[in-house]
């Protein structure tokens, strides 16, 4: 058995990989049978051992094979594709089909890695039913995938909002009919997300928006849809602001003069997905400012003229309005005081 290197870094730390392969190797020797099919079946029969090494637990997560396949053995892909040519095409193009990579389903039992042993099914497809993803419970379908995809970006899948709400790997991915990168079901991320988050995706069409439509950014630039340590499945940081300042570092502070709402949340003033206002502001300046600054000494409300004292249109100062003067609205280090003028 060869130890996989090559693409290792993309699935998680190489260390984990080498370790897991070693542990599987040990399982193989102990089980004294052909690996890994026997290892998978053996693990499935035993209740999960709490103290067991991580990779073994992962194997134990494989849901039980359907009852009608009891006693079946592995027959191999060549047999399956005699009847399932449509499924073969998409699978053959995918990374799952890279036999040189010892971690792929192809290098294990191919189709039967995911669908279960098929000798009985191949002999009588009407009577013996294999694992059918479209009818599996969410946690059972996910368990097949997380057997292999449980580290790195996927480590926090369990307990994520998506997992908790019954969204499955195949709500977004397809093994046989992928249309987009990373085996996504649709050509683009927004299209995948739009099936459930239409309102958010619509915001990309607003006048100002993160350049997702322009393909300079993805939903996944900010979110890890597989779960994260931050709120709202944000990829970086531990707060909403932490996520924003992971790219906009110059807004992070600390500043000599902090602007209270900036410290609290960027999203008080900006809509991260897009808005019809400049700079993705949730409301136009000066109205945005006047949501909070209604009692300040100068310009009190929209109804009072300001700055151009003699003009009744002073309050209509549009565009950058207040920030023409208060240009360091995110915070300032100026010795001249706290008004964010420079
Ligand atoms: C002799 C032809 C034949 C062979 C060989 C065959 N299948 Fe099937 N398979 C079928 C038919 C027919 C159905 C539809 C059964 C139904 O809808 O009742 C089916 C259904 C399925 C399903 C859907 C779930 C189910 O059981 O209804 C899966 C998954 C599947 N096959 C996978 C495989 C795999 C994996 C192999 C190789 C181990 C394989 N098939 C070999 C004919 C075959
Ligand atoms: C990585 C796991 C995996 C491998 C390997 C795999 N499949 Fe599938 N199969 C799935 C999933 C998930 C679906 C649900 C549809 C989709 O994602 O495209 C599916 C759907 C199917 C279906 C349709 C029945 C259904 O569930 O709706 C058949 C038939 C099938 N696969 C046969 C095969 C054959 C034949 C092979 C090998 C050439 C194979 N599969 C390899 C995961 C796998
Ligand atoms: C037997 C292990 C195994 C199982 C089971 C498995 N995968 Fe994979 N998967 C892999 C490997 C290995 C790769 C290639 C990873 C790499 O190159 O980093 C991969 C790659 C992927 C990719 C990335 C494809 C790309 O183009 O970058 C997606 C998405 C994926 N798998 C989804 C799934 C889903 C969904 C399931 C469950 C239906 C599943 N996998 C089941 C081993 C597995
Ligand atoms: C809500 C949609 C969604 C769900 C649910 C989802 N994914 Fe993904 N997945 C994505 C998107 C979008 C990407 C590409 C961006 C990225 O890498 O985060 C991706 C990327 C991947 C990749 C390739 C990334 C890499 O590390 O190379 C794998 C593998 C993968 N997903 C597996 C899974 C598995 C396994 C599950 C279920 C446990 C799952 N996904 C659930 C949307 C989803
Ligand atoms: C620039 C970073 C960024 C990008 C790009 C981004 N988001 Fe968000 N998203 C956020 C932030 C920040 C929040 C939290 C907002 C809040 O707390 O008010 C969020 C919240 C969400 C929520 C939860 C909304 C709620 O009310 O709880 C969903 C759903 C969502 N985003 C989907 C998407 C989708 C789909 C895309 C791609 C079309 C996307 N996001 C792109 C930063 C981003
Ligand atoms: C199959 C439906 C479905 C798809 C597809 C889907 N989501 Fe979700 N998403 C949900 C559900 C359900 C929730 C939980 C909503 C809630 O609790 O209010 C959720 C919540 C979220 C949240 C908020 C998490 C939180 O902690 O509040 C974000 C961010 C998010 N999704 C991003 C995405 C992105 C990005 C995509 C596309 C790559 C996507 N979703 C695709 C169903 C989906
Ligand atoms: C993954 C990196 C990244 C993250 C995270 C991120 N941004 Fe951005 N942001 C960008 C990029 C790239 C642009 C576009 C810059 C350009 O086109 O010149 C941008 C542009 C902006 C703009 C200016 C839009 C305009 O009209 O010029 C604002 C405001 C903004 N981001 C606020 C935020 C806020 C608030 C957050 C947190 C919710 C955030 N960003 C998170 C990368 C990011
Ligand atoms: C009090 C409201 C408010 C808060 C809170 C706020 N911003 Fe802004 N932001 C603005 C205004 C107003 C502009 C437009 C400034 C201009 O036109 O000169 C702006 C512009 C921006 C721009 C684009 C122009 C530039 O200066 O680069 C980015 C990026 C940005 N903000 C990021 C952030 C981030 C990140 C946070 C959180 C750390 C944040 N903002 C919090 C009001 C706010
Ligand atoms: C969400 C509420 C909120 C919004 C919106 C907001 N601010 Fe503030 N701002 C505050 C708070 C709270 C303080 C701190 C007041 C204090 O310390 O007395 C502050 C302080 C200031 C100060 C410093 C004055 C001082 O006495 O400390 C200036 C100048 C200022 N804001 C201008 C603006 C401008 C211009 C805008 C619009 C771009 C704006 N603010 C939007 C809440 C807000
Ligand atoms: C022509 C430049 C200019 C414009 C435009 C401007 N300000 Fe000011 N603002 C100042 C100056 C200068 C100070 C400092 C005054 C002082 O220290 O006495 C100040 C002080 C402030 C203060 C702190 C003092 C106080 O009154 O509590 C707030 C809050 C404030 N401005 C909000 C705003 C808002 C909101 C707007 C837009 C509606 C705005 N400013 C437009 C120049 C301007």
C-alpha cells in the first residue's frame, strides 16, 4: 500500500493524511482481510468506539448498507456501468475518479465505496436496492461524504447552520451531474445559493455590491458554507468586523479617536452583499449619519439647513455630504481632535 502524498495538502494537513493511512493500515492488518472494504464493513458492524483514533471513527460513520444488500460482495465498477452509463460519465471526469490518488473512491471500491456492495443488486436490481442518495436522510447522506471530507475546511461541518437545518452536501454538490467548479450543482456559486437565499443573491444586482458578479469575489470569499468558528459562517475572524478587516485591514484600528459604530459593527452602515447607495451604505449620507446624530451641535437634522447657512438647500447636500469634512469616518489618529476630520 502506498502512502498518498501528491494532492494531500488540499484535503488537510499531510500529517493527518499520513497518520490516517497508517491507522487504516493497522486496521487492515488486524482485520486480516482485504482493505479497505473489510475495514469499512467491520467498522460499521461494531458500535463506534469513543476512544478510537479519528480515522476509525470516520469509517464507523458510514451509514449501514441497505438491508436488501445483506451478504453482498463487491463486484467492481465495470459491472455497474454496463447498466449505469449516465452516472459513469460525470464521475469519470471528477477528482473522485483519480485512481492515482489513494484517497479517492476510485482507488477504493469505486461506485461501491459510496453506494455499498453491489453483487446482489447487479444480479437483481429490482429486489436488492443500493444506497440511494435522493431518498437517504440528511445525516446519512452526509455521513458518506464526511467519511473522507472531515478535516480542513470541513472540520466544523457538524453543528454548522447548514448541517443543523438539514442541508446536505448534495444540496450544493453533485457527484454525477456537476455543472460548476468544485462539483457544484450549478455553474456558479450565487446560482447554487439562490435556490435557498434568493433575497441575498438579488442584492448582487444592486448598484453597489461586492464584485461577486464580476467574478472577482465569491460567496465563499467571506463565508465557509461548511461551517466556521465565526458567526454567520464567516470564514475569517471571530466577529463580523473581524471578517471585514481580514481584507480591509486599514479599517481595523485601534485609532486614537474611535467612531463608536465602527467598533461595534461594519454592518451598521454597510450591507455586505450590496446596496443601492454609494459604498454599499445601508442608507445615503447624510441620512445615514442622522440616524444617530440628531442632537449634535451642528447640522442637527435633515430639516435644518446646514453648512451653506444662507441656502435653504443646504440640507440637501448629497453625495458624500458629511464625509467631505468627516473624511476619516472609520477612525482617526489626528492630534486635532475627535471629529474624524483627518
Ligand atoms: C443489470 C443491470 C444493473 C447493474 C449491473 C447494476 N444496476 Fe444499479 N440499477 C439497475 C436498475 C434497473 C435500477 C433501478 C431499480 C429500480 O428503480 O427499482 C438500478 C438502481 C440503482 C441505484 C438507485 C438505488 C436503487 O437501488 O434503486 C443505484 C445507486 C445503483 N443502481 C447503483 C449501482 C451500482 C453501484 C452498481 C454496481 C455495483 C449497479 N447499480 C449495478 C440496474 C443495474
Ligand atoms: C463519491 C460517492 C459516489 C460514487 C463514487 C458514486 N456515486 Fe452514484 N451517487 C452518489 C450521489 C451523491 C448521488 C446523488 C446524485 C448526485 O449527486 O449526482 C448518486 C446517484 C447515483 C444514481 C442514481 C440514483 C440516485 O441516488 O438518485 C446511480 C444509479 C448511481 N449513483 C450509480 C453510480 C455508479 C454506477 C457509480 C460508479 C460508476 C457511482 N454511482 C459512483 C454518490 C456516488
Ligand atoms: C472515499 C473517500 C471519499 C468519499 C466517500 C467522498 N469523497 Fe469527495 N473527494 C475525495 C478525494 C480524495 C477528493 C480529491 C481531493 C483533492 O484533490 O483535494 C475529493 C474531492 C471532492 C470535491 C472537490 C472536487 C474538485 O473539483 O475540487 C468535492 C466537492 C467532493 N469531493 C464532494 C464529495 C461529496 C459530496 C461526497 C459524498 C456524496 C464525497 N465527496 C465523498 C474523497 C472522497
Ligand atoms: C451550502 C452549499 C454547500 C454545502 C451544503 C456543502 N458544500 Fe462543499 N462547497 C461549496 C462551495 C460553494 C464550495 C467552493 C468554495 C469553497 O471551497 O468553500 C465547496 C467546496 C467543497 C470542496 C472542495 C474544497 C476543497 O477543500 O478542496 C469539497 C471537498 C466539498 N465542498 C465537500 C463538501 C461536503 C463533503 C459537504 C457535506 C458535508 C459539503 N461540501 C457541503 C458549497 C457547499
Ligand atoms: C464581503 C463579504 C461577503 C460576501 C462576498 C458575501 N457575504 Fe453573506 N454575509 C456577510 C456578512 C458580514 C454577513 C452577516 C451580516 C449581518 O450580521 O448582518 C452575511 C450574512 C449572510 C447570510 C445570513 C443572513 C441573515 O440574515 O442571517 C446569508 C444567507 C448570506 N450571507 C449569504 C451569502 C451569499 C449567498 C453570498 C454570495 C452571493 C454571500 N453571502 C456573499 C458577508 C459576505
Ligand atoms: C438547500 C438550501 C440551501 C442552500 C442551497 C444554501 N443554503 Fe445557506 N442556509 C440554508 C438554511 C436553511 C440556513 C439557516 C437559515 C436560518 O436558520 O435562518 C442557511 C443559512 C446560511 C447562512 C447564515 C448562517 C448563520 O449562522 O446564520 C449563510 C451565511 C449561508 N446560509 C450561506 C450560504 C451560501 C454562501 C450558499 C451557497 C454556496 C448557501 N448558503 C446555500 C439553506 C441553504
Ligand atoms: C475577501 C476579502 C474581503 C472581505 C472579507 C470584505 N471585503 Fe469589502 N471589498 C473587497 C474587495 C475586493 C472590494 C472591491 C474593491 C475594488 O473594487 O476596488 C471591496 C469593496 C468594499 C467596499 C467599497 C465598495 C465600493 O462601492 O467601492 C466596501 C464599503 C466594503 N468592501 C466593505 C466591506 C465590509 C463592511 C466587509 C465585511 C462585511 C467587507 N468589505 C469584507 C474585499 C473584501
Ligand atoms: C458609521 C458608519 C460606518 C461604519 C460603522 C463603517 N463604515 Fe465604512 N464607510 C462609511 C462611509 C460613510 C463611507 C464612505 C466614505 C467616503 O465616501 O469617503 C465608507 C467607506 C468604506 C469603504 C470604501 C472607501 C474606503 O475608505 O476604503 C470601505 C472599504 C469601508 N467603508 C469598510 C468598512 C469596514 C471594514 C467597516 C468596519 C470595520 C466599516 N467600513 C464601518 C461608513 C461606515
Ligand atoms: C449607529 C449610530 C451612528 C451612525 C450611523 C453614525 N454615528 Fe457618528 N457617532 C456615533 C456615536 C455613538 C458617537 C460617539 C459619540 C460620543 O462619544 O459622544 C459618534 C461620534 C461621531 C463623531 C465625533 C464626535 C464626538 O463628539 O465624538 C463624528 C464627527 C461623527 N460621529 C460623525 C458621523 C458621520 C459623519 C456619520 C455618517 C457618515 C456618522 N457619524 C454615523 C454613532 C453613529
Ligand atoms: C463643511 C465641513 C463639515 C460638514 C459637511 C459636516 N461637518 Fe460635522 N463637523 C465639522 C467640524 C469642523 C466639526 C468640529 C466642530 C467642533 O469641534 O466644534 C464637526 C463636528 C461634528 C460632530 C461633533 C460635534 C457635535 O456637534 O456633536 C458631529 C457629530 C458632526 N460634525 C456630524 C456631522 C454630520 C452628521 C454631518 C452631515 C450631516 C456633518 N457633520 C457635516 C465639519 C463638517
